[in-house]
C-alpha cells in the first residue's frame, strides 16, 4: 500500500474509534438506566453536552491543528477523548455522565479538521473526495461495530466495561499514530508556500466573513441537525417505538450504519469519477452533493412503514447523509491552502455540531410534550435540501484560492 493511502486508512480507524465512542451511550442506554434513571429530556441534555463542547473544540481544534501541525495535534486530541470516554464508566449519577460527555465532545472536536489536513497534505485534488470518503467511512465502521460489540459486552461484563474498553482502543491507536505518521513536504511548490504563508496571516474574523465559508457552515448546520438526530436517537427509537430489546438492537441496528459506510466511499468515489471524466471541480462536487440531498426525504416515511422497510429507509438516509458529509469536509481542501484547512474545516464542523445540539434539545422537548417520532422524521427529511440550496446560491465556484486571492482577503482585514 502506498504510504499516502496507508495514512488515510490510519485516520479512518481513528474516525471509527471516534464514532464507536460516541455511540456507546446510545446503545448502552437501556442498561445504564437500570443504575442511573434518565428521562428523554436528560438523555437529550447528555447529547447536547457532547455537541456543545464538540462544536467549540471543532473551531479551536481546527485552528490549533493549523498551528501545531497534523501529527502532534491529532496525538493530543486522541489522548484526550480516549480518557474522557473511559471516564463514563465511573459515573454513578447524571452529573458525572454529563461531565464525561462534555469532555468526550471536547476531545473529538479536532478529529475531522485533522483528517482534512491529512488529505490536504498527502492526497492530490483529483482523489481527495475519494480519500475523504474512505475516512468518513470510518464513521460507519465505528457505528456498525457499536451495536453488536457493545451488546456483547453488556450481556457479559456490564455497561461500565464498555467505556473502559473503548478508551483503551483509542490509546492503542495513539501509539500507532506516534510511530507511523510523518508530514509531507515533497510536493510543496513556491506558489504553494506563498499561499500558505499568506493564509496564516489572515485573521480568524476574516475567514468567518467569507461567503463561501458561511454557506458551507450553514449547509453543515442543516445536514448535521438531521444526522445527529438519526445517529443518537435511532437505537432509542427502536427501543421505544418498535419494542426492540438489547439483542434485537444488536442484531439489526448495524444495518443503517453499514449503508452509511458504503455511502461515504461511493459519494467520494462518484465525485472523483466525475473529475476524471472531465467535469470541472465545481460541477463534480455539486452534482454529487445534489444527489445526496434529494435522497434524504426517504426518511419521512419511516414511521408508517413496517420494521423491515423502516430499516431500509433508514439505510437510504444514512447512505446519502454520509456521502454528503464526506463531500462537505472535502471542500476546505479544494478551496483553501493547507495552513487554512484546519481552521475552515473546524468552522464547518462547528456549524454541524451546533445544529445537532440545537435540534437535539428541540427533539427532547417535542418528544416530552406529546409529539411523535413521525413529526421529527418529516422535519429532518428537508434539512439537506435546504443546505444544498444554500451552497448553490451563496458558495460561488468551488475552486482553489491562489496567493493573489488570499492577498485580497488579507487586505480587507
């Protein structure tokens, strides 16, 4: 395997661990409630606690990675979130669960900005969406493994062991990363160096004011509002509305996550295929994003479908969402130089996490006040379409910014 793709696989495994860690609470919730009673509202607070710190550290972590570099930055954030995940296993009440969830979000906030930097550092523009699709497929691997693995541990060792084992897996990856990863400077041209130097001098506030950045952030805000609802509430929906027990969730809950992994890869591959077929970068990205957006309304039919069909509809939505997600996180590498990629990717991720946090609170409120899951599925089925329209209307052309473009941005500061 070429070294650049080896690093992509290494990051994919980190993202898999990340998504396994964040799914531990959702899958183990029925067992946890035997020791720590939790209402729907409290469950939503736990997810919101994760997402608020996740959002904040997405921004800070992205900027930090642009300063520390990919290798050292990723090392630090992985140690943080692995220890935070293990901390869940010590909880005796809602308060410590809330703190542990907050710390986990803070650590995981730097994962995708780091992944975007690895792609920008090692992968050619024509293959970046494929690479990011492979990395984003790690979300599916982690989520896919979570129901059966956590279910097995729950049945044999109890829920506290789930969090300890998840934290240990992350620390093992830290050792691997520290030995394996190196930075790539072999393809840096003088023009690239100029762009990177200028990008480092652009203040944060000017990055936030860029119209294309704002449209990417808004699109992620909308799409991740849907995604985190589906991700965090699917196991609970199967418990509450479909009468599943832990064994049934373990047997069937992995299916939509498998579809999301396939979508992650095929979404990136499709956009790369369009580039190889002669499509300009702008059209290759937007055509692929549009295909994802028009597939998401399938989730609106979940509540009126039989269980087998509902799982198929969830699978379509998960497939489209994760194809979309990989493409969105590729855009910073398409447009901005490496020294800005972490910052922009962090802002995009911040938008997504804030969307998930706000909508998560709305979900808890609506379910606690007599609304059904059916209403929520109809609402989230529209979110990607709104985000895609924002990109079409306000993002402009998807194309790399050169040194002259960056100088103009800098002069506005």
